């Protein structure tokens, strides 16, 4: 059981780095890095994000990137609806070129539903389903609430 799961998305190189001090988290909290495959298998139980092997987290942190796979956006919406706490910016584009126009239309629809149509504020906190979404907040700020 750790406090925060950091989803590292499509960052290159695409592998978890060795654990180190995270300035946005500070001391006293533990974290793990997760990839897309693991994120897509996550669920929510009693407000905690649960991974297939039983690891649980209070908060999921998304990468500071305006691109997101459609499947990840759909999963984020589902996790929030189920009660997860997530930190991350609103996605604007999908990765790749295959069916990108249709995927971007779907992504924008999900993003507007989850992050809101007027989501240009540098900091926000909003409910979606039973969950909470934060933009512009650090993991420590959210955990200390």
C-alpha cells in the first residue's frame, strides 16, 4: 500500500525510474510509478485506487501532458465516477495518427465532461461522480486535505 500512483504515460524512455525524492510529494509519503497496461486494469474500492495485484493508492497523478490515449481518458472517467482522487491536466489531443480525428472528438467529449468545458483555470478542484479531480495541485496538497 502506497499513497500515490504516478502514471507516466508515454514518456520516453517508457519505463519507471528508480525511486527518488519527488518535490511535489515531499517526505513522509510513498509512491509507485505505473504504466498504461496497469492503469487500464485499475479499479476503485472505498475511495482507493486498486491495482490487479492488490496494491492500493489514495491518489493517481497524471503526467503533465496535454496528450492522452482515448482508452486512458475513458479509464480516468470511470475511476472518477467510482470514487477515485486524481490529479492532472485536461487532455487536448490523442497520440498517433490512426483514426485520430474520431478519437480526438471522443477525447474532447470525455475531457469536457470530466474537466469541464471552461477548464482554463490554473488550479481547480471538482467532483465527478463520487471522485475528485484536481488540476494545478501537488500530490502533497491533495493528501494533506
